[in-house]
């Protein structure tokens, strides 16, 4: 496999801008394992193999266990996620597939049972960050291991 090009080299300023968004989102106090679930689920939906690989391995570092990684695409039927995680995963899916149904009121209300308005915005920023990484990764042909060597 070959990437189309390495966006970091082709446009370092764009990479730095995206990195700044990621640094902001990751500094907002979202639990690391939850943040990794957000990143992995959005990456699965967007078909970014580079990010799926990265964030599945990231979740393993949080000692989340293989079942929480493998069952993520079917999180609604899997008992290993908390109510808060389920609400945030639902938000992640709706915000990632925004054109399909937006973010329904019931999804918003379920998330708000667990977070403040400020924290809700923090979650949206985290979802925005990973969706941006996915879009640049898929568009430039990134794949697992492409940065090694």
C-alpha cells in the first residue's frame, strides 16, 4: 500500500492547526478511556484504518480489555459500556453522521444527564477533532503503519 502523500510534510501549518484542535480537545477533562472510545467509534464510522488502528491500541493502554474494543461497533447490544459511555457514543455517532439526522433532542438530553453544557461542548470539540483527523487521513490514503520506516 502507498499513501497519496504525507500531509504533515506537504502542509505543516495545516497539521499544526489540527494538532492545536486536538490539544485543546484532549485538555478538557474528558476521561482518557472515554475520549479513546469517541476517537475509535468515529474512526470506525468514517472508515479511517490509520485511526482505527491507533485508537484501538490506545484503548488497550487504558486496560479497557479486548471486549470493549471488539464490541464497539455493536455498543448498543453489549453490556460492557456504562450509561454515560452509551450516551456519549450515541452523540458521537450522530455528530459524525450529522447529515443523516442531526443530533436529536433525546440524544442531547441523555448526554446532558451526565455532563454540563460546557462539558457537552467539550465532547463536541473532541468529536470534531477526530472527524477532522479521519477526513485528512482517509483523503490522503493513510493506513496502519504508513508513518513507520
